[in-house]
C-alpha cells in the first residue's frame, strides 16, 4: 500500500461524506461514543500523526503533538482539515523510501503507515455513515489490502465483511464477534 491508496480512500470518503455536511454531525458515529464530527476529526488526527512519524522517523515513541480541531468547526470545515491531513500523509508517503522505519508499537514501514491511514479513513467513514443513517460499504479492493497488511491472520471471505469483523464492526459467519482487537503494523525487522 502507498500514497495512492490513501488518496483513493480519502477521495471515496469525501464522495460519500461531502454531500452530508448539512446533516446533524453531533449524533454518535455508529457504535462509537464519539460524534460524527469528533470521528472525522479523529481521522485527521491519525493521518497527521502517521505523517509526522514518517517525517521525523522516531524509533521508540509517538511525537508529542496533537491535532486540535476547533469545536465550532462545521462538518465541511472538519472535512477540509482531514483533507489537509490526508494530503500531508500522502505526500510524506510518496517521499519516503521503502527502507524508512518509524515507530508504531515497533518499527513500521511506509506501507504499514499507508495501510493504517486507509484503515482509519475507511473504518471511520463507515462509522460516520452509520451515524448519519447512510448505507455505504468501503471499497473491497482497499479493504482486502488493509486486511492483508494489518491483519495477517484474518479469515478468508468478503473483504469488506472481514475488515469490519476484524475491527469489531461486523459479524462473520463461523466466528465470534470481536470485542477487542489490534492490528499489526510494525515489522519484525
């Protein structure tokens, strides 16, 4: 996975969320405790954090920084902030060589940061659309790539259903519902 996947995921997210900015984003985002607006801001937070990690390349911790989105920002303004953060991650990924490593609970390569960025975008867009009562499913090709990189022991099946199940957002025949989960972005090198 790389910057093109982050760009594609964010373009899809904007396609579905952009027309919904007139809705009430103070409602809960699906099963999360965050509102839709807070969830969108969280996407930006994580994309910015991943870009920062790749740019600074710390070996053992996250940078001591945080994204603050003004609480009075409109949904359209929040999406602009996330667009900026997605762009920063995309440009940072495009500039990073495959040998670059930065900390995410261990050494993580650019592909891992791209996969995490795409996962944040797709999963939280899914949460927001659930909160806004919009029927939307993430793109299967991107879901398969995320699952393949971050959940190496994931079961086989429909890529969207598998990713949602891996992250506790869905059911998968023959497997118990997941109450907790973690992805594996760090490499063993």
